[in-house]
C-alpha cells in the first residue's frame, strides 16, 4: 500500500513539473496538485498577513516586512538544504548543530584574523558545513544506515565538538569586524541583503532540482529507492551529494547567523532543526520523499516566521507560537495525505478508462 | 543475512544433544547484540568503579539511578513502538505538558493524589492523539510526532508560561528521591523495574508481543496473518503517552519544580538508548533487556565522565558516537559477511 502511494507521489512530482509547459490540459491533474500545494501555502500566508493587517495596518509597513524577511532568511536557507535531503527520502537533523558550529567558527576566525575578507569567511563557513555534510553523507550512503539515526548521532557529535571548543566562551559583536556585521543588517534596494541571498539560494537550488538530471534523480530515489537503483541511478552518490548540499547550506546559514546576531556561544541554533523540518513539511515537502519543492519549503519558512510576528501584533500570548506550528505540521501532513489519496484515485481511474 | 544473527530473536535455538548444544547456545548468545551491550555495560561500570573516584559510592549510585529513571520509563513503550516500525518523538513534550499541567492543578488547589491520576490520564490522551493520526489517518508517525512534539511543548508554555511551580509538599518531593531501606536504590527505580517486567512479559511472552515483531518485519504480511496492526499500534501510542505522563510526575517531584521546559530534548536521549540497546530502527528486531542495558550504559558513561570532570555538554560527543557506532558496525559487518559469502559462492 505504501509503495503504491509512493509511486503516485513520484508521478505527481513529475506532473507538476512538466506542467510548466502545459502538455496535459486534459486532466489538469498536475496543475490542480501544484495549485493545492505551493499555492495553498501562499494563500495561508496571505490570509495571515491580511488578518493581521486589518487588526494593525502597521504590520504591512516597509519596516515590518523587512523584519519578517530578515528573520526568515536563515530559516529559508536551512529549509532549502533540508528539502534536497528530504525529497531523497532522508532527513538531516544535524543542521542546527552544524549552524552552531559554523557560527562559532566564524567568530573564532575573525578573532584570529580580523582582516579576513568577508567572501573568504563565507566560503570557509560553507566548506566547514559541507565537511559536516560529508560525514553524514558517507555514513548514510556507504553504511546504508537510516539518516534519522545517523543525523541524530551527528547532531550530538557536532554540538559536543562545539561545546568542547567553546568551553563556555561567548563571542560578542565587538570581536568581529563591522563590515562583516553590516552584512546582517544592510539592504539592497530596500530589501535586506540576507533575504536577497536567501532568494538567490532558493532560485538556484530550485532550478537544479527542477531541471537538472541529477536533481530529478533525487525525486526518483525518494519515490522508490530500489526502482531508482535498478534503473541505473547512482543512489549512494546522489544521497551523499544531497547531504553535502544540506551541510553547506547549514554552513552558509551559520555565517549569516554570526553576521546578523553578533553574539555567539555553543548553544546557537539549538533545536532549530525542528523548525526547519516543520518549514519543509508545512511547505508541502513529503516527509518520506519523492515530492515537494524548495519554493514550497521557502514559503513554509516565511509562514512560520510571520506567525511569530503576527501573534505579537494580534496581542496573542507569544507562547502560542510553537503550539500553532505543531498544529500546522499536522494540518500539512493531513492535507498531503488527502491529496495523495485523491491523486492516486485519479490515476487509477484514468488507467481503467484505457487512456 | 549475517546482519540477522546480530539481532537474533530471543527464541532459543532448537535443542541439540550434548556438547554441540552448549556450543550452539554460546554462539547464539555471543552473536546477539544485547549480550554485547550488557558486556560493555559491565566493563564500563567495573572500569569506572575502579578508576573514577566516587563512582561506586552509594550517593552517586543513588543519583545515577534517579537520573535515568525517566529515560528508562519512556524507553519501555518506545522499544515496542520502534519494534513495530514506528517512532514517538513527542514523548519529552508530553512529559513537559504533563509537568506544566501538574503545576497549574496544584496551584488551583487540587489534592496531589488526584493530580497524579489526572496527569497520567492526560498523558494517555496525548498518546491517543498520536495514535489517531498514525492509525486512523494513516500518517507517518515520524511526521506526526514531530508535529505533536512542537504542539505539546507549545501548549505547555501556554499552560504555565515561563514560570515555575515549586511549592509541592516536602513529603512528596522527598518520596521521589527516597531510597529503599538502607540501600542506595531509590524507590522510583522499583516502579521502573515493575513496569519493565510488565513490558518485557508483554513483548516477549505474549502473542501480542510476538505480533509486534511480525508487523515490524512486514506489516502487510502481519495483516494477512490476522494481526490487527492498527489497533496494536494505537494502544502502543496510548501507553507511550501514559508512561510519559508518569515520567512527568516523577520529573516534577524529583526536581521539585513544574516547568514548561521540563525534559526538553529528552526524546533524543531515549531514542539513542533504544537504538544502542539493539532495537532496529527499521522495526522487527530488539529486546527489552538490551534496551535497559543501553539506558544504563548511556547513563553510567555520562555519569562517570562527569565525575572525571568532562563537561556535561562535551559528553554529547560520546552519546552521538555510541549511537552511530551501534548502527553502523552491525550494518557494515553484515555487508562484509554477505560479500564474503557471495565470493565463496562464486568460487565454489
């Protein structure tokens, strides 16, 4: 039963992509699914913004939008990396620990060599994150152990390394060059630079997953790993790369975190992996792989961030935020199941008509 | 697959006469994962007792045991759930929500006897929610319980905010850390042992328990064999919630403080202990004895290293490395063996 649904999921993912050229007007299946997925969450986001704005028009002010975008950027980047891993039917729980480790390393780097060019610092951060991803990828792909277990283990290991390195030390904004800290607050044409970087990452990875062969193969692996292997896809290598990408993204997020907040210790990013997985799931990425897009995950991350600021504007106890996020995850996976069942029904119906 | 022997099921091998039988038994014993966990545990305890000052003292033993009671309790139903191929990541949040509600009910003036019952029932209800989502709606338990992990923890903050309720009566909080007679064994351990025996009997000596392995290996085949997979899983999630509620009561009294963030992140420690104890994350394999040894192993290792002045946060490296080793080693050994067998096959 599970397998047949996965199969439907694969076709669904493929359909929503070819839909860009509209070859399949007859059933409109792909379009309907796409509408229900990415658009559903966009509508949820717009509704939330509308309701909040009616209560307090200042919510739609340029400053407040900038704040939300700034707040969401780091989560978006992490969610993009997570999506690449999840579509291949894996999961990366170590991203929070990697972010923390890289953020602290960035602080240390500037402490040791204050003259380091910003671009070098960013590249070092991405490389360190990718190295963590290599560890995950090797363990998952070569030893064929479930990613849930491996990344739960490396979550502990990376966090532990972070702690033993930091030894309770805290790095402050004063220890980092002001040029680097400006990266976290400056704007480009009125848009926060962080948000521009996040958007670039989304478009880049989105295009890769959608239009490149190895990107498409990740969906095939997530839909049915055995079938993917039999059809000649190098499953191990693709999964390995997915983890390296996720690690690299977490590294980038770590550097940006350091630039934005300036205050760094070994607890940075603790527990953020759940928010990241939540963003992806709420954004329509199926937790057992094979479907979903980075665009959905990115909007999911923005939605989660917006909820936080909306609650404050609506004068709702901010403690509700996490409970609402939990409810959203449940709603999202429930909806996902409903759509999958309907899509499977439709596909079955079409086959029986002899089309 | 060679992998299988490492996780061999608890049935004894078919009896053979004389010395061969003894040899087979020994072999069966030493190819089992849980045997090795027990051996490593013994080595760690003896080694730490000999080399770390104060490890073997009665006071440290008492605190070590009290620290692992909550993990041991929650690990019991978790073992059964993972054997069926599911997972419950919401346990620590259930513990937290139960603790928060316990605090509010005490502030509201209810008698503690009643509160304890209500809180355990609340835990069971939270388990019902997980069970309904997983078995009635057919959603993956990993996603569902990540959702309820966030939801329950969020609700516990809604219930209690960031304050703490700490004015529980002395005789109750003392009871949570009192020991049996003059021994260093806390009473709470006795509760854990009784529950552990109950869960072990259910898992290893009842048809219901055997059916859990069957559905973990192949849910479809189990269904065709007449096992009601969904009903069994539903009740396991309820049991998991109720036990997490009980652990919430214990946690609150042990630390004499009801807080919304009680037990944060405990689910990772529980899952780590269960997997270290030899339960396969794919379901279908594992024993309760192995899990209890895993819980004790993680607990004593952390405790010993802490006494040896290794900072608590650094210990995470050890926990994580153990967890990874416990899954990678049997897998790699299994792959190597089947590769060797294949080669022998090709030659012969």
